[in-house]
C-alpha cells in the first residue's frame, strides 16, 4: 500500500457513524449504482462499515483489505451473506480480467494509489494499483473514490503530504483508461466517479 494502513488497534474508530459526514451511505450508493446481480469490491474494507451499506444491494461484495486482522474484526461484528473476504494489495487482486462490475474506496485511495514526488511516480510496488483496477473492472464498470483532500483540514485524516488533490487523482485514473464522470472537491474530501 502507499504510505500507511489504518492501525488495527484503532479499528473501533472505523465504526463511528460520524464518518457519514464525509461520505453518506446514500451518496456512496448513488455514485456506485449497484445492481442486485452485481459483483463489487470494497477497497480497504476495514471493519466493513461501508461494506455493510453496499452488501444488501449486490450479489457479491469482496471486502478487500491487506490486513487480515481487519477481516477478523469484521467477522466478530457479523458479516452479510453476500460478503467474501479477500486479503490482498490493490496492486495484486486475485480476480480475473473484467470480473468486477464496480469497486469503491472510502478514505483509502491515499493508501494504495501511486505515490508521487515532484509530479513523478515513485518506483513503489504499488505503482500498478490503478492499472490493476482497470484490469479487473469490466468495461462500463464504475470506480468510486472518496478520499481525504490534499487541500483539506490537516487536523482530520492523514497528513497532508500523504493525500492527493482532485486533479492529481483524476489524472492518475484517466491515465489508466478510466473516463471521469464526476470529480468533486469538497471541504474535507474529494469524490470521483470513473468508468472503465
């Protein structure tokens, strides 16, 4: 992953309903447009806070997290029947080409997107994460990204230097072959809907 992953010992914070002020359940569902027979992935699913919101609307929801202890925390609270756990980096997803109808990430893009330095991508092993998403999301499929804004409040979320601005994130997605349908810079977050 990029700079860091969310500490498992702070996982209870991921269940705080206050998270909805940055991305509500309704907003996420409207951007994702899930279908009853859909197959989607929650990228950086953590304790399943948003997976619980999306799971009732799809046939299969892959809870993708690089930390298996996060999956353990999710199992303890109870898991919807449609959820399947995947322990993997976003740069190395165990799915066939065009397998997903959609994917979404809420406050985790900065953890898996290619890091930059002076505008140039680093040679990290995460460099291929967005290309990997382009591989596994079918043509016409949706990728929803809501993450902390590089222009947001430094008192909430990760350090500013770990975040992406809206232009940088949309450029990364467009360079991987995604079409940008929505790009919104909000007070604390960015929201992007990209289609393959």
